[in-house]
């Protein structure tokens, strides 16, 4: 005779059955598959193009300044991944919705409309920098723009993003949080603790995995048992979306779907953005774990800026107009670099500021 189970399954089974009735794990992915690309107007696509091009040219100049010794410490460039930040953050309410990311953060700040001069000044450790020259490349911050870093500890920003989402819900301000992390950070334990709490409390947060396929230098196939990162929310009943992170129009379309779901009070979403970085993990990384031919192949076939440019030309945008945009962006980046180089370094007294929250 079979022994009766001692587990009180009645209530939990009933709850599970009730929840399953209205829960569709693939519902958001199915919506995206039906209509993958945002139907942008000429003005909208030009805006995306300009922002991506600004990030590209800014990061190229940052790389040059690093080589000249004007930027110290670590420096992680966003070249190749521009469509992710631009496509996603253009779907947010700037200054209302919170954004938090890891240490590859310059592009996210530019995508959120922050002045490139104060970003470049921060990179070079100047007093005019957005963190007064004390944060550098990895620790930038702007409460005015609801940009909360810039974090050097791998995966730690995800837990903080959960806190930002909790604050939005607690205040009832209608905002949400986008918490970025990479494929390397996707194996950190605090990521899943945060997902569990976010799902339990229906927090307004979009978890974004920027999967550039190599983390710090190890391919996802060698480091992750489950390489389809958008599935990783399944255990917490978080719907996932897999997105081509090299296509700004697909990213923006997916972002609109995710934002609508989260802002509707339905809880968190997990998005995997498949993208690619053209440079090493940081400026000190020779990237010998992949071939030049692989990188060049991605540049030739999938570059997000060239793809947007081709679409603009197909829309009938005059090529001279695009050349004028390129010229204006190069001028703005040169201005940012000159502003940074001419700005003074912080006074020694700044060593003692912002150490404690209050006066003691």
C-alpha cells in the first residue's frame, strides 16, 4: 500500500493551477516574432542613427585618449553594441525610468541624452566630470537623468536594479527600471536572487542580458550550460524575449513590448540581446580568443550603424545629409575631448567629500 504524502500540496497545487491558467511564458516572444521590426519614420530612424553614431565616434576617441595616457585605469568600449542601448532607452521615459548597468557604461549614458563633455571629462578624471572626476570610466552616475551607474562588481548592479524597481513600485510613480548585465554576469547568483524577488513582488523591472558572446574572454559555449539566456527566467515565471541586438529597429520593437507589459503591472521581463563587441573586453585585452576574420565578418554583415544608414538611404534620405550628421558628431566629440583635456583635475579636498552621507 502506497504511503500517503506528508506534503500539504492542496493549497499550493490549487494556486499553481490557478496561476497557470493565465500565464504564458512565451507570450511576449510570440508577439515579437509576429512583427519583429519597429516601423520607424524617417525622423525616428535618423534619431536612432545619430545616437548610435555619437556613441561609436565617442568611444573611438576614448580609445585614442586611453592610448595617449589621458584615461587611466580600466576602459571598456561599447563599439558594436550601440543598437542595444539606443533601441531600448529610446522606449523609456528619460529621467523617470531608471537605468543601471555594469562597467561598459559610456554608451548607455549617451543614449540617455547625457552631455558627452561631462562623460569625457569623467573618463579623464577631471573636476568637470559627471562624478567630479572620482568615478572614472566604470563609476558614472546621474540622478538627474535617473542613471544609477556604472558598477565595477560583476552582476552587483542587478540587485541594485531590483531596489530601484522596488522604489518605483513603493512610490507609485509609474516608472520602471532597466537593469543591464552581460553574458558573463548571467552566471552570478545574485542575479537569480533578484529575479526571484522581482517575480514574487511583481516589480517593474526589465532584466537585459547584453550577450556579446565572450564575457571577459570565454565563449558562452564554454562557460554556460544554458546559452539561451532569455530562458533563464523560466524558474521564476518571468517571460523571456530573444532579440537581435544588432538591429536597432528590432531592439526598439522588443523594448516597446516589454515596457508595455511591465508598466501594465505584470511584473518583470527578461530580454536577451544578441550583440557583438568589436574591441576587446577592455582596452588591455588583445582578444586572442577569436579571429580577426570573425570580427570583420560581423562588421561587414551585421553592423548596426551601417544597417541603419542603408535603410535611411532606401527611404530617400540624401547622402549629403548623412555626411553632415557625421561631420557634426565628429565636431561634438572633438569638443568633448578638448573640454576634458582643458578642465582642471579635482582639488585635493575632494578626497574627503562624498565619503559619508551626512555630517558626523
